[in-house]
């Protein structure tokens, strides 16, 4: 039994604004029956351009019902611009908290609202989910873009947290390694903002080498190790960086892609835009 607070139980047992609006101005659907959670949100604007009525229909647990119910109360009377600023954190805060394993219900509510607003602005029905990015979790149909979004918006740093917020990795588990790579990439980008702010405008040779070593250690090596590979820094000659792949990376047919699109791209982002990376010749 999940440990729900009194407010969550109240909105679960006595939901408000349940149902569907006829001839709505916006329609948004998120989730799927296959995932065990599905939410349809409809809203109608008043003459003043504010949301006059909003209703939801959901197939899901107590958290899904409570999240959708309280969200409809939150958006009533708001303009479209105000409503689209509502985050899943706002929904959870309004409920007084949700179990960590049920945070995906608040995300589903937020995304259904965003879908309904997009539908209103686009002028055509959104019959189900529009997939953007590459499918990572085939069990629940979650893409890399969706995983990145919940990581950034909720400051997540573990696969377990990502699963709690969007269900990715909660089925067979075969995608958990790829989810970890996405986390490393997102967290690396976040950390890089501080690194860039602190980085001197002109690096000395020693500073450049140290920053290259740090970038390889913190931003590149974890990605390669997730697939059984590794990398060593061999030499630095001006803007030329020579590296050697180890483990699975040394035998990988896509090593050239990894060299340019991962190693060189990261070093250009974190160290210097003129860096050229070459693999050590045998």
C-alpha cells in the first residue's frame, strides 16, 4: 500500500472536474493503456481568453487521478500563457507530495496539459502521443527526448529516479544502460555551464591539458564504459588531441563516429572549439 497523504486521498476518492468537455478548444492525451496510465484533458476558453472550464478522464492509479484532478483546479481562470508554465513540481507541491515511485503521474498530468495547449494553438486534434526523438524504452515507448526533459526539469541523477518520473527502464530493464548514458550527458551539460563560466578566456598549455584530461574523465569515459569501452589520452599537440580507444571501443565498427561525434564534440564544447581529435595510429 502506497503511503498517500490525506490531500492525495481526498482528490482520489472525491475527484473534481472529471469528465469530458463537448467541443473543447484544446484536447491533450498522454500515456497509454499498455503502460497502465492514460490521461485525456479537455478545456474551454471563456470570452476573456482565460480557461473557463477543464475536465479530465484517466485510466490509472490514485496518484494519476489526484494529480489530474488538482491540476484542473490549478488551471481554471488562467490564461494559456500562465497555464503552460505549470510544472509537475507545481502539481506535486499542491498535493503536498507524492511517493517517489508515483512521480510519473504528475509528469503525465503536466504533459497532457501541454498537449492540450499545443492542440489549441495548432488547430488540429492530437489523437494520442506525438513521438519526438529515438525510442529508448520499448516497453513503455519512452524516447530519449522525454527522458532528457524529466532529468532536466526535476534535477534527476539516477536511473531509478528517471524510472519513477517517466517509467523508462521499469519494464524489462534492457534500456537502463542507455538511460544512464542520457543522465551522464545531461548532467555533463549542466556541469559544463559552471566550467565554462570559470574557464579562462585564454588557456595556457598546462590548463588546456588539465581541462582535456578532466573532460575525458568526467564527460567522455563514463559514456564509453557504459558500453564496455574506454579511452586514454596519448598526446596533445597544440589543437590536436591524440587518443586511443580501449576495450569494446577498440573493436567497434562505429569508432570513427564515436571519435568525432562524441570525443571531439565534447572536447570542443568543454575545452576549445578548434580542437581536432585523432586516434593513435598503430
